C-alpha cells in the first residue's frame, strides 16, 4: 500500500526500489509501456530510455506512492502537458479495457450465487455506474483532451474555440465516489447466500480501483487543469 510519510522519489532513485515500496507502481509502469527487468536503473535513466519527462514521471510516481503527497506544478513546463495527457489517455484505456471489465466479470460470477433480489439490485447499480464511467471518459476524450491538443499546437497557447479548462473543473465528476456505494452494497446488504470468498475478492479489487481512480483524479484536477489554465493566461 502507498506510504503516508513523504520522502519523495528523485531522478536518482532506483526504479526497482520504488516498485518494491509501492506495488501499485507496477500498473503505472504498464501504462507507460516500461518493461520489467530494468535492473538498478534510475528514474533519470529510464526516462531517457523511454522518452519520458522526468518531472511528470516523478510526479505521477510520487502521487501513487505517498498518500499525503501534493504535487507542485511550478517546476513543470508547457511541454509537460502533452506527457500528462498521454498518461491520462493510456489510463483511460487501462480502466475501460482491463480494470472495469475484470470487475464486471467478477461481479457477474458473484451474482450466480446470490438470490434474485440481490442480483437485480447489484446488476442495475453496476450497469448505471458503467454508463456514468463511459460518459465521464467520453467527455474527456472527445472534448477536454482535443481542446488541450489544440491549445498546445497554437502559437502562445491561443485557440479558436470558446471552451476553457474552467468548464472542465466546474463539471468534473469523481467517478470513484460511486465505488464507495458499491462497497457498501457488497459489505452490508447482499445476503449471506452470496459467495463470501468471491465477495471478498471483488471488494479488494474495488478498494484498489478506487484508490487508483482517486490518484488519477488528483492528476487531472491538481496538475493538468492548473497547467492548462496557466497556458491559457499566457
């Protein structure tokens, strides 16, 4: 699990020690297509090898490692925005292609051992949540990220659209909050006939996904949005 005491990673930190201290980083490395077997390679070396922004990479890793870490965007440059968007897009593909389908499959298996009422309640809740997640990601993929791409491509951050990043900030929903409701259903309201071992497995996967989405949201709201707003003001 992520640690609460902050001793942030630096460019000289060895990647292997980071992962051993925070296994959640395995998912981050997977999204960045960083292959395992990197020996005693440091952050600086791995970023150079894969063409990553060291500042962005360290920020993401520190967010996933330390519960109380809050990023400082002052050292990040406009060129870093593209790296952040690329990571967020990859994360969306990971959530929609791996995390949520896996969770859905496990819930479907769990429901086979439940009574009819429990099946209907949980099935409807998850279907509604799945639609909310799809809508959330579609908005970012079709509106927010293309706007940022356009902003970065224009001289001095100018753009030919009336859209501004504050609209994203005002309407951004935290999809991880609904996962808390799902946890409560599984913990409190499903009957004892539902498989306890599988229910425990599903709950553990929800806790992991919820934590991941919380950190994903932090990157969007505390890093991406302020950087884009700063670019707009220029």
